[in-house]
C-alpha cells in the first residue's frame, strides 16, 4: 500500500491500527502480516505498508477495493498487484 500519510512516532500506532482496521474488513491478515516501515533518522513513517493476507482472494479483494481509494483529503492509496503465487511457490 503506497501513499499513506507520513507520520511521526507518536502517531505511528494510530495509523497502523487504522490501516489494519480497513484491511481486516477485506480479508484475514496473517499474524504479524502488516508492516509499516519507520525511518528513525527522519522520525517518520515512509508512506507505505506491506500487508500479507492468508489467501490470494483476500489480497486481490484488497487491491480491488482500495487502489485509488481516498484515504483522506491529501492521500489517494496506490495498491499494487499481489504476488501470492510467488509466495506460495517459494514457501511450498
């Protein structure tokens, strides 16, 4: 998920929980399956997150539902294609 707001550490948990709430409605997220990188030197998130769902159908549903979605007035999400088949092949 690209184009998330860049927030400081004190707002990190609030943003993470909000993103999780949105995407959990679209499918089951793997345990520890939501990663939102944080740059300590800039004291800010990087404006993107990685979300791993438990099924390819949930991942595709998330892409379809939230790509080009207005997260807020200043941020329209860009959600890339899923690569479930790669994960399954590597992990199989």
